């Protein structure tokens, strides 16, 4: 029995028939999985290999290359922190470390952190480095002190 719904399986068949090579169908198939489940889980990748002959290594290459694919369960507040050169030079790593500590403090209490953290290449606001987004809200010049205040707005 498949881990995927019948509706999803029909969509997969459609994409696999549409493209010349099976590998070309990986992107739209992953989009469909993410739309249905919210994220790409390891069992999904296993099943794509077993059920559809899409090599695990090829699927993982795609998932790890494109930041639009989520490999962690979505949280209410998704933090995208720029880890490109300007933000790195302005202290992005120190601020990201602070965010990781806040996230870990939830785990230490046996709670699920409401935050997820993802490094992204350049948010296009280099003059405001280090920069981050929380969902769609943009924050500039985010040092490790300022980030604490920001996260408190989201209940941290
Ligand atoms: S390098 Fe960080 S916003 Fe451009």
C-alpha cells in the first residue's frame, strides 16, 4: 500500500507520462507532495524510489538544492535568515546561533519550537545586513540582542 493518496498517485502518473525522462517529473511531484503534506518526509523519498523508480539520490539532490522544498515539519513562524557574504560579515552567524538557542530552549522543556530557521542566499536588502524574514515580515540590522526582542513578539 502506498503512503500517497490516490489523488496524488494519479498526479504522479500524469507527470511521469508527460516528461521524456522520469527524472524530469521530480520537481512537480515534490511540489504536489509538499502541497499535500506541508513538507517532504524521508518516507516520501523512499516511496518515490520503491513505487515510481525515482532514484533516492536524484530526489535528495533536488530537495537539497532548492530551498523552496521543506524537509522539516512546518512551524507557525518560519525564519529565513540571509547567510550570504554581506550578512555573514555583519554578524549573521552570531544572530542565527542566538535563534538556535531560543529554539533549543523549547526542546529542553519538552516543547515543540514554534520557529524554524533556514539560511537563505541574499534577501536583497544588503544595506540592512544582517537581514531576516519571519514568515513575510522583514527585519533589518538584526543583531543577537535585537533578535531576542523580535522573537518575543512571536511569543518566545
Ligand atoms: S547579503 Fe544579506 S541581504 Fe544581501
